C-alpha cells in the first residue's frame, strides 16, 4: 500500500519567534530549499538511481540526503523515524528550522516481506512516505522502456533492462534512462489506474510508487522531468 504524506508543502517566510522555543533562520537570508531524506531497501540499484537524480538536480531548490542504511521495510521506517526526530531536536537546539527534513521517503519492494503492512502503518502514523515497488525496484527503470502491463517477475524486469543495458545484473547505467522519465511516469500512473479499475489492492503487481517521489523531487526543484 503506497503512502505519500509530506509534512510541509512549503516553508513560510521567516519571522521572529514569540517565545524562547520558537525557531528562526540562524543568520542572513537563504533560498527556500526543500530538504529530502531517502532511505533505500536495496544497496545498489536504488542508490545508483537516486545518486544520479541528485546530480541531475544539483544547483536547484532541492537538497537530497541518501541514508547509508538499508534493510527490510519495517526497520527502514523505524530508522527514518529516528532520523526525523534527530533532525527536529537539532533544529530546536540550533534555533534553525532549515535543519528539519521537509519530506522523508522509504523506497522498498514488496518481495516476500511479511511485515510490510506493519511498516506502512508505522509510516502513516509518523508521517513517513513510502515508495513501494511490486515486485521490485527494477520495475521503475524498466518502465522507461516498456509499459509492463502484464504480471512481472524480477527476472522479467531484468530482461527488459538488459535489452537496453546488456549484462545488467544490479548496477544500473542511468545514462540509458536519459530523456525517458516522462514516459516512465506516465506508464506508472497508468498501472495505478489499471489496478484501480480492476479493483486490485494498492501496490499490486506490477506497480511502483517511485514515480510519486520522482515527481515530488522534480517539482520541488522547479525542474522539468530529468533522467
């Protein structure tokens, strides 16, 4: 079940606090930037993709921090909650609201995770967004090349990627995706609508919530679709 809930859509202009506990900009005036924290279940493909996207959005109004933590969804959400709380404490200590994360996302797969529902419930309760892919993250790069409208296994998705990146196993050549992001987003949204029409549960195979995160990042950056 995908979930998306940003804690703050945008920051209001700074103003002086009315109490000792109020937060303000620490010094001077800064551009209003959106600060994102991403935690990925996988250690290779997901990180490579979002590192590539971070480079593409460098110099825009987005700051992306990719945690080194990885693991199954419930532990990932727990770590996201801890990092959110740490950033809030630091913001209060420094009197600087820019230290807080604007949007926190966990990127994970359906796979065989027995506690995925628990992870989704915790994320909803704590304001953490989830980008869930079924069957796995590879559906996102595959959608750059193929509509993926039938039931997909991880092997099916790797075969699609290998048609454009021979020898692909886990390391993704993100340059091969360049100029195709709009197609991937359109196809991912079409899959969601297809499942909705069929009465299928959210995050059914095939589907991915990564498009929502990518859309949020590019919109916050004030950039057109990239990658």
